[in-house]
């Protein structure tokens, strides 16, 4: 029987589960959906492949948890960046900078999940985290007097996605980021 590495079995299992979540998110961020397998997650976590199913009932459940972890990382980065800005315009710019940095560091590894049969609790967590991702932008837009902050924030996120795609297809990153910030701030009247 393997030795536990915590005061209790429950704490050991929680520690191992957190280890698997971190490993799964890292594997997904680095290799995308193509490189995401129980074996690759197990190797990254330093565990046996067979032990993955002790923590997750299926690969899809593990994938859903990895996506949620990537979104939590994104949310935490964005909240931290935006909280340092003083004015609504500065918070909008901070949100955009953080969103671009996030895209460059792996958030875009999050795959299209429409065909993945993950458990409903994973889908609900992911939906909620997507909403939390734009909350700081919604707050800044509301404070700036934008009439429809949530809809505007969703449109801004679409613009960020388009800008990231343009950068990936050869557009100058600095120029594209600056143009996006300018377009959003002036277009929404928060400059």
C-alpha cells in the first residue's frame, strides 16, 4: 500500500487531486487538446496513469477540470491587473493588457468544448468562470457610464479574440494591442 504524504488520507487525496488538476491544466496549456491524455497528465503529475481514474471518472471530466483551472488562473490574473488601475479607462486598458497576456500564455489552449462529453458540473463551472472573467471589465464599463456593460464586455472580449487571431496570423503584436485598446476606449467613450 502506498504511503500517504499528509496527516490524513482525506488530506492526502485532496493534495493529490490538486496535483493532478495543476498537471492537467499545464498539459492542456502547453500541448492543447491533441496532447491531452491521462498518460500525459499522469507523467506531468508524477503519478501512475492508472491512478488518474482514482481522481477523475473519465478523461472528459479531467479535461473539464483542466479547462476550469486555466480559467481560474485567467480570472485571478485579470482581477489582479484591473484592481491596480485607478480610473475606469485605466481599468479597461488593464483588462485588455491582461487578456492579451493571458492569450499569449495559454488561455487560448482552451479547446472548443461543444463536442466533448464532459459532466454537467464541469460545464457549469466553465460557464460561471467565463462570466467571472469579464466581471472586472463589466464593473469598469458600468462605472464609466456605459449603458450596457455586460453586452459591451462580451463584445470587447470578441474583439480581443479577433486581435489575438490577427497576431497569430502575423499582425504586429504591439500595434494590434494598442489599436484594440484605443478602439475599445474611444468606441465606448471611456478614454
